[in-house]
């Protein structure tokens, strides 16, 4: 499984040194194995952990690989999702932890424009 994931990472970064938010749909589905609705949360978390500008539109390959190896590679899918939702260094999720996910969902899902 590790070799498969490494191959997916190499494929994703073939010919480029960074990824943007749209690339995170593939990252969520093929590499992290989490629902693609978390692409913005994952993108923002990697920027924050990597010390990148919060307004950065791209994430360098090395930042993604570092995050993958230190935070996700050895975790189950459920633990990966938990880490995205929960505040850092906590063992629980509170209602406020869902705010950014719901905000992104409302902004990006055309069927929810009426809200």
C-alpha cells in the first residue's frame, strides 16, 4: 500500500513542483482516501502546519510530502478525518470544529445557494 501511495504522489507531481486547491480533490480521493469535501480543510491545514501564507494559492511538493509522512501516512482514514476536524492537540470534536467545513460546503455546492 505504501508503494501504491508513493506512486500516486509521484504521478500527481509529475512535471510540477506544487499543487493548488483543485488538485486536492485527487489528493483526498487517491492518496489520503478521505472524502473530497475535505479538500479545502486539508489544503488549509497543510499551509498552516507548513508555515505558508494563509492566502497562498499553491502548496509546494515538499510541504505536502512532509505533511503526508508526519501526519497521515501511518493513520487510519477515520483518524485522518478526525485530525482535519478537531483542533490541534485535542482528543475530541466540538460543534465549532465543523464551521469551516460547513462554510466551504455552502460556498462551493451549487445546490445550496438558497441557504
